[in-house]
């Protein structure tokens, strides 16, 4: 065999060896995106049970630096009041960007940015019951997205 053939074989084997990792990350990203979509659908419907079934028991929710809830049970106690006081139009709000970042086969985080510049970061962990939200942080926006204020 000549040098080019050996290099071609080596490249093919290298790509094949990397493919399971690529497929794994892709599969994890799709699973997390599905869990995020289901959790958001519950929120958009203002359905506390549908939203919180995606939360881990020890999930922590922080909004603008203040702890809103230290567990799923605490959030369940507050959920009805929170949903009742959401401003009109907050449900089904458009997103500027939404990304899934895979950390491992059992952990990932999502970042969603909204037109008012609010940013919601959610950390997900795969558990026996599926993907669960273990931490949520929301920075409430107060203006246009960065770089658009002077247009």
C-alpha cells in the first residue's frame, strides 16, 4: 500500500471512532430539547403540574439574583400565584435564540434569550425518570437585545 492509501484508511478509521461520540451528543441534545419544549409548553399553558413534572425534587430557581424556590415542592406551592400574575402575552413568547449544550451523556444546559433581553438558563440531568431540570436561572430583561439599542 502506498502512503495515500494508508492515510485514507487511517482517516476513515478515525472518523468512525469519533462518530459514536458525535451521535451521542446529538442524541442527548435532541432529548434535552424535547424535555425543554415539554416544560415550556406546560408554562405557556400556565399548567403548574405539566411544568413541574420536568423538575427534579431538589431543583433550585433563581430570578434576578434572588432565590424564588429551593425545591420542586416549594415551587409547586408558589406556582399558581406566579402563573396568575404573569403579564399578558408572556406565554408563547418568541425566542431570539435557544441552544442546548451537552456536557456529558447525563448532563446538559439550555440557554433561551427572549426579545426583551431576558435570558433563561436551565441545567438538566438525566435521571431514571428521564431528563429533569435541576437548576433554573432567569435574568429579567429590561431592554432591547445587546447591540440593538442605537439602531
